[in-house]
């Protein structure tokens, strides 16, 4: 037997799937603030959170004809929000890496000594990555260097998502254990680009 909330959501989704604007407004009124509070806890930025929530509702509007009426609307919305949060952090990490690498290529910003230190850090990290078991290394590179999601890697390598996550965690643990606590450059690089 469905809960009252699920029944109401079922009816809203049914109307929404047929393009009912009022139903969309009701869904937004019901879940907008909840999603905002959820996302703000991760993003810590009101502007970025507002943008993310707008993206969530834009996505369900664009996919309204494919919504499953019997599925939990609440779970569906929060799953999209969480996925968008993960994408946000992956993009931010890649953007930070791009800015760092760009600054390193410009001699006016970073001197030669700092450039060499950065490249030495990359080389040291790559040597540690090379010591990972073959499958773990492949998964880690796809995740952290290519920016692929767990789902993408799982599909590409024909693995369960849990297996992918376990291998990434094991790789991070190995790298963390083998970084010298005296290597501040490596520790900083690791904190920015490797861990979640």
C-alpha cells in the first residue's frame, strides 16, 4: 500500500508527464527547498546551489515524458541532485588542475624552480600509481586522470559499480600511505586532485 505522499506524488507525476505546468510548480514548491538544503550542505555556496537546483528541475522537465509514475519522485530528484553535485566537484577539480598547469606554463607567474618542483611531484605520484595492481591502476586513472564517473568506468570495464569504488578507495589508501609526510608539495597536490 502506497504512503499518502507517494500517492500524491504519483498523481502529480501523472499530470506532469502530460505537460501540466501547475503540476510542475507543485513539485517545485514541494521539493525545491528540500533539494536546496541538501545541496547546500555539499556545495557551501548559495549561488552554486541555486544553479544546481534549477538544473535538476530543468532536467526533469526535459525528461518528463520518460518519468516512471510508479517510481519514487523524491528519490529520483535527490538522485539527480547528488549526481550533479558529484559532477560539480569533478569539473571543479579539473578546472583547478587546468589553472595550475596553465600558471606553470607561464614563466611570469611561476619561476623555473617551482615548475621543476611541480613536475617532480607529478612524476613521483605517477611512479606510485605504477605500483598499483593493473586493474586498480586502470580504474584509478580513468577516475582521477580522465574524470570518468563510477558508472562510466563500470560499464567500460564490465564491472560492478561497487567494485570500481572499492578499487578507487584502495588506490587512494595505498597512495596516502606511501606519500612522505615531509613532502608538503605532494601532500597538497594529493589533497587537491586525488581525494574526494
